[in-house]
C-alpha cells in the first residue's frame, strides 16, 4: 500500500516504523528537515520537506497515486485542509486525520464529504484517556483492551507469589472458576514469550494475557493475583490536554486532584472542571505532594509533556506512599527502563495510538488492532468472510486452521440476529455469553480446539511477534472466485 504520512512527530514517526516494517511504500512530509533526516537514516522511506496543506507538496509526495493520506501534524487545521485537498484534487481513496480539539470532535459533520472529506478522525488524547480510565476500573491490571465493541476484553496481569494459580497448570483454571470460560492467550516470562498450553505452569511474576467476556474479567483476575481495593482517590500531575480530559472523565466517580505549574492553565481547569480540585505547583515538589496527602492516593498519574518530570514525580509519589503510579513516557527507550524502577505502569502514547491507525491500513476486514508489549506483540480482531471453499478459516475447527507458530485464536464473537443460526449453536452445545443490553444480539465464544469459525464471525487473535501479521491476514482473505 502506498501511504503518505503528514507530520514526522511522535505519532507520525511511530506510524512510519510500524508501516515500513509491513512492506508498505511510505512517504513522510514535514516542515522540519532534521526530523525527516533522522527517520530516513533509520527507515526505508521517502521524505518531502514542506507544508502538508500545500497542493504542490502533496503532489511532490505522490498524492496522485497514493492509497492513503495519514495527516498527523500538530495542527488540526493543517490535517483537515490536507484531507480536503487529497480528496478534491488527487482523489485519494482513504484520508485519516489526527484531531486534537474537542470543538471539532463534537461536530462530526465537519468530517463529511461535503466539508473536509475525512474518512476517519482519530484523537490520541481521547484514546489515552479511555485507556487510563480502564486501568482505574481494573487497578490490578497492566493493560485492559476492548474488542467487539466492549463485549470481549484482553487483560494483562502479573501473577503474584501465593496466587491460587501460581505453581499450577493452566488447565486447572477451569476448576477454580468453573462457571467462567477464559483463554490464556500468551505468557511473558522475563520478557520472553511462552505459547501456553494446558500443561503450562504459571510462575510468580509472569505477565499473563487472557481473554474473557468483559463481565467475567474480575473472576479470572482473582485467580491470578490478589484484588486491589477499588480506586477512590486519584492525583493527576499535569493539566494539559490529557490531564484535563482524564479529570473530566473521572471526576464524577472518583475524588480527583490535578497539579499544574502554569497559573493560567490552572484557572482554565478550575473553570472547566466541576468536581476536581485544581492545585498550582510543581509536580516534583515533595512538600506539595506531602501537603496534599499523596500517600493516601490510590493512583498517581504523571501526564505532563515532559518525560523527566513524569518519571521523577511518579517515582517520588511511589516512594512517598502512593499505592499505584502511572507515568506517560514519550521516548520509547525510556519505557522499559522505568517500568522496572518502581513505576507500576509506563504508558507510551504512540504505541497506544498506533493500533487505531493500523486497523485502517491492514489488509482484510480488520475491526480492531491493539499494540502490545511496546509494539513487539499485537492483538487483532478480524472478520471472517466466505465459505469453506473460498476461505482458509470459515467452516473449519480451530485445530484445523494453519496458524503461524505464535499466533493464537482467543475468542470468537458471533451475531445472533439469525435465529436459525442461534438454534444450531445451542444444539451444538457451545458455551455462549449473551449481552442483552446491546442492540445487536451477539455471543462471545471463548475459543477451543473444536470451535468452528463461521462466516461473519469476529475472530480475536493474539500474535506474539508482529512479523507474523501478514501471514495471519493472508489466512483470512477470501479467494478471487468468491469475490
């Protein structure tokens, strides 16, 4: 696929790294030539220096025959204009724009064909806010990711000494939670992946990824680690876009405090947020943290624009008694370092955002993509099409599907609107989780060796090595005869 990425900042650079590795033809555009030089030294891609909102620059980048424009500059207006030009002048099939302003996001008609012709708008700050909010709901988890519109969750937890399942084989999990169906998709032990089987023994400090229907998550987590007390008090360091969005998302359900150094930003936060205490000060000021009872905080989130401030304030808060600390780290090289230094969770914004982009770039019908383990692994939701003659997966049991080594099918989500199909499923004896609260009646089937994939099923896979993704996508593509 020929893709033009507008903006060589953190999001654009991360997208380039991921997409170049998947054999795409990438051209990067930015006004700062030094950014492009750094990328060109590392990656096999073309670069163009210039304003992304100028037709001549887009033409030089190859917009006339591009398959996709990915507009992720720091300016919403530049991204919108670039998408409009790509559509009206160059007839580019797919236009994706990064949009940061809530003013634009609350008026979706702006993105229509009659206006700026944006096919998909992504907001990294909004994605991050949702990601962190999930960690508040499940404080024991390292990651909580949704699939199938929230019906299925993939959760990562660290097994603890003395846990019910530690020292036992995975097949014994069913004995502990007999009324819950779950699938351990992968285990990372000392940063090395293990492909789990029923005989795999869980060890303390293992990072365990499991899939389950969302309502069953807590029951499974209880078997892997002790449950933390529910989060009530949250302190946020940094009142920028992410800090403000998170404060707004949490203030109705939690006691929230925000520390911000800029006086004007503090005044704006105080006027905008209704139930959040806004404090003016330095997030690394030990005296301030002590006076605001940081030791009583259930979660401390360091979300400033400065990695060093986030690292220092999070480590300080942890040393002073905060139960759990989360730090936003933009530099990828820092993430692995700080996660073993007392910071409970280090979040890479680019890695979290990249999944939303990849879902539009991948071949086949991809419903969702989540980057895991700092980009090393991936969880993907693919829709199966075709029939037993035209597809390599439809009409086959999971044990018959030739998945690459390291790829695991964890769950299948099936539409129950077809009552005839639902009756056949009931007769087959498959375990079903139904969610009546959702408009679309569906079933969540935790995958087993004899589970049969049907056409239009949403299949959720865990891939321990991203290099396998193309093989997995190819497996789900239907042959030309079916089309």
